[in-house]
C-alpha cells in the first residue's frame, strides 16, 4: 500500500492524480470551505501554519480512495505507517509552497490549463473531457477555480524541485562578488580625437628627443629609494638586560663539572744508574 503511494508520487502528473486533494487542503485548508469554526484541532504546524485535523482526515480519505480506485488493494486509514505517510505529504506540500513563495517563483496560468487538459483522469477517448472533470470535482467538493489554483501551485512546486535538484551551490563570497560587480558604477571621461590630425604627423628626430629629455630631466627622474629591514645584535645591550645570580652560576657549574675539568695527568723522568 505504501509502495503504491510512493510509485504514484514519481511524476508531477501522477502526483496530481494521487495528491490533488491532499495538496489542495494543504495549501487552502479545510477552513476555506467551512465557515464558523470556533475550535480547530491541529495535528502539526509548519512555520506557524497549522495542519488541522479536518485537513488530515480528508487527506486520509482521498488518499485511500485514490489507491483503491487504481486497483492497488485496500488501504487502511488506521494504519500508523499509512497515516504517517499522508501527514508527511501534507507537511512537505506546506514547506515547498512556502519555499516557492519566498523564492519568488512565478507560473504562467496557461501552463496550469495545459496541465489540466493532460490529466489522465480527465481523458476520454484520448481527449480532454469536461464532463469527467466536473464529475471528479463534484465527488471531491471542489470548484474549477480551486483545481486550477492547485495545478498552478503544482507547476510552481515542480519548478522549485528542479531548481533544488539541478541548481549549483555557490559560496557566499562568490555571490557577494557577483552582486558587487553587477551593481558597480563607474564614471568615465572621454576625449574625441580627429584622425585627420595624425594623417601626416611631423617627424621627430632623435636629437630633438634627447634635447627634450635633458631639458625635462628633473621631472622625468625619480630619486633612488630603498626599503631596508635590519636587526642589530649588540652584546653590550644584551648584558644590560641579563642579570645572573652568583648562586645560580655556582649551581650550574657544579651540575656540569665534567665539562669544565680534565683527568689528572703527570709527566715523570728518572735516571737509571
């Protein structure tokens, strides 16, 4: 049974067939159809927007009817796994609808009309049947306007899915650089030269160039400059900063006595008579 739900959720057209009413109530809510409700019991909250118990129960019934009408066997709406799967669909629909709205994704209403005409449940003899659509809507208590709004929302969610699945991940720094480049403004000054002025230019010989250089030499030369980093090591300056205690010197000497002493050696001479 749960496999049937998953199998029918692969394509967006199949998703419309099985999840049409689920998404409708996930987006519009039962309260848009039933007025004067003083208390609304909620089974979940998505970003502050509650999923009412009526939404959930209606989704269960319609999911059950969709599975059984497709010959997938009997669906038990009391099955915890079945109920959880339907609730997950409702939550996913709310989350994606909010994400699509936040992303500013827009959909052409003509695409929704095209999708409507392609729904298999509304086909008869390979053509769209308004009568079958009206019958389907009556059985579910929906209007054509609500169905078109749902289809438009479904196309919008499909665009969001494609963007999430095929979009590239761009680092925040790259995005900021791109925005800066796109919003950058530059001030440009231009000067127009008449090419005819340079058609027959005067010839300047090397002597004239040399004379001009010598006359303007002070302006054309830059004084020699150097940047130097250096370190001064002065034994006298180090001595003033180091103070050694006599006792510490004695202790160090005693600890390293072998380094400062040598074995005793003697040289002797004798005369044999």
